[in-house]
C-alpha cells in the first residue's frame, strides 16, 4: 500500500495532518499484526482497518489544498 501526495508548500499544519493520518494507519496495522490469531501474509479482513484506509483516502482529498497552498 503506497500513498503519495505532491506537497509543494512546506506547511506545519499539513505535515501534522499527514502525520496524524499515518499514525492512525500504522496503529491499526500494528493492532492487526499483534493479534495472535492473525497469520502474517493472510489478507487483512477488518472493518476497523478498512475504516482507517477510507479515512486516509478522504484525507488525501482534503489535503490536496496543502499542495496548492490554498
């Protein structure tokens, strides 16, 4: 899974929003990998994780204004 945003404006607000988004994604992924019933390599089937990924996709649209400086 790869997320790319072309940021041309150095803004601490945008950085903090992106950092928060990736922190949520990382925490959710870590929770799944630490589950003793999850087998590494299996498909992740989690409504919570899907919700975080959808949140990241929604943030990508909202953060587009950071790259244009608007």
